[in-house]
């Protein structure tokens, strides 16, 4: 599977640089075309000659170094690579990329790359815990970079804690996962809904919910990274849309209904992660509602159920719903997946820490109409997004939808 793949390994200055040598050697042994770039401080830990011998290619170290084979090495390697792996990734390179700094060969290559990039952080436990580093890692996740989570263990500085580079075998498995997904959705159109709806009461107030849009944006990003054409129908959120997708902003459930129905005939699959308001105020006051001494009674009327309608209309499309539950997760999810005629439902118990609204992670259970239930461990929302897309692709193949 790795044969012929062009993998660029970026080595930065940390003691775990020696583990990158094992990775380079094994990737080359699996017939990948491996190129190595080293930062200036990486050379203090391992000699470029080591990587040159293991990869069979000259090691690139400088942006402007005369005599190296490519006139603009960062552009050439960014364009040629199927995958970039930064191993080990120091707090410095993580901070530079999160901050948009490109001032050496490796950081400019990452900036110019359109292929997936995997960062493998390794550092002292206190550096890893530092809120600045954590903020930068969250930024990388949000931007769609892949991360190999560091392990807990004894660190080179003599302390114990999280910050150890995962064993190279684990990184190798992650590399295989990423490459097996690259381009597997090309030719497909994926419609994703994300975020909350807002149902206006008067010109200044509305009824809404706690959805941040993170889950839906992660699905849109993952699908786009895998080569799909992505239409993202989004309620009001404070997130940057992933590059290269078609964003259609909406506010109310009825607007979302209209846009989704219009796009539906052109798409191959729908992932409905938006939290749609089930009810809206029956009347929207033209003027701001004034305070008086009495209680205010609002009359609400039902919004259309977008997903139910999609389930009624669907032909060859695959439909994935989400369910935000606060108890009896499996039972409720099973009834929803059947009632709405879905192919898959992703249920999340939004009362659990690290799950549901606003969190960077989620804890989901996959529920199929035939009663199959697959509980998943806690994972970041991008990983869950990829897992959902894997499941949909398996369903497509099983049904012979090409
Ligand atoms: O946005 P985040 O902060 O990252 O949070 C993620 C999330 C919690 C919003 C997400 O993981 C999630 O659970 N989304 C679905 C929330 C929801 O509306 O669940 P529900 O059980 O009420 O609805 C079931 C399904 O029907 C959903 O796919 C929903 O989009 C859809 N629906 C609901 C009502 C309606 N009128 N029309 C719909 O299409």
C-alpha cells in the first residue's frame, strides 16, 4: 500500500529525532519514496548522513542552500509529497505553523503543502501542558492537520508524564490510515449541515441551542481532504470554513430546510450534524417585545423535520443523522434511525464530559437500522468525522453504489 507513495519526513530538534530514523528505514523498506528535511537544530541530534543512507535520497536542510537538487525545494517537495510527517514535532514547529510563520525549509514546505500533514509532538511534560502549546495544538487540529498523540512515560529529561513520542510502529499505522483514505471520496458530493439554527422572537432575540458547529465543520473538512466536493450548510457559528468547500450560511430551520432540499438531488451523501430547533415562535414580533410586570407566554410551532423529509425523498443517496441524547441513548437512537429512514445514526450523549456541544472531542455510538450498535471511544471530532466517512464508504461498497 505504501509502494511508490512520496512521503516527506520533517525532523525537528528533539531527542526523539533518533526514532525518526527507524520510521524512515521502515517506510523505505515498504517501498515508499522517502525524503527527509531537517531543521538546523535537528542536525544537533542526528547526522543528515544517517537519514541519507536510510532513505537513499539527499537530505534537504536549507531554503537557499546552493547545490541541492531542486531550485525551489519547499515548493517542489510540497507539490510532490503524498504525505508530510513531522517527527518529532517540537513546541517550536507547532507554534510556528499555528502562528502562520514560514521562515525555514520545513515550515515553508508545510505552508505550501496541499497533502495531509501528520504532526508527532514530543517534548517535556511541562512544555506539553503549557496552555500556549495546547492552544497551538488545538489550532492545528482545527485547521485539519493530523496529530499523533504523545504517550505518557519516562521522558529524556528524567521526568514522567505525557510528552513521549509514540513508538514508531504506532506512527507507521497512522501513516497507513491517512494514506488509505486520501482521495477515496473523489467524484462524490457530500452535503454537511452544521451548527445551531436561530428562531427569531423579535428583531433582537432568538431561540437557539449550544451547537458550536465543530462537529459538522470537522465532517466537512474530513470529506474535503478525502477529495469530495463539499457543500456545508451552516447555522451561525464562529468558525472558519475549511478551504475549498461551498459554504451556504443559513439562520433558521426553515432556511436550512429550503437549502438542503434544493441541493439534495445533486449529492451522494448527507451528514446532518446540525442541531436544528424543533420549534419556532409562532409569531415574530415586528418591534422589540417590551417588558411588563407579567410573565410572558410564547407560543411555539413545529419546524419541519429536515432529515425525516430527506429520508422520505431519498433515492441512491446515503443519509447520516446525528442524535443529541441526554439518556437512553441506544433506544432513542434506534427509534430515530428507523423513523427517519437513515442509513446510519451517530448518537452522542451530550451530558458526558468531552462529548457533544462545544467540545473538541466526542463520544459517539454508531447505530444502524438493522439494530447494529457500535460504541466508539472518546476521540477528537476530526477523527470521528473520518470514522463516519469510513462507515458510509463501506455501506456504499456493500450496496454496489459506484
Ligand atoms: O456543533 P458542536 O458544538 O460540535 O456539537 C455537536 C452536536 C452535539 C450538535 C452534534 O454532535 C449532534 O448531536 N448533532 C445533532 C443534534 C440534534 O439536533 O439532534 P436531534 O436528536 O434533535 O436530531 C436528530 C437528527 O435530526 C439530527 O441529525 C438533526 O440534524 C435532524 N433534525 C432535527 C430536527 C429537525 N427539525 N430537523 C432535522 O433535520
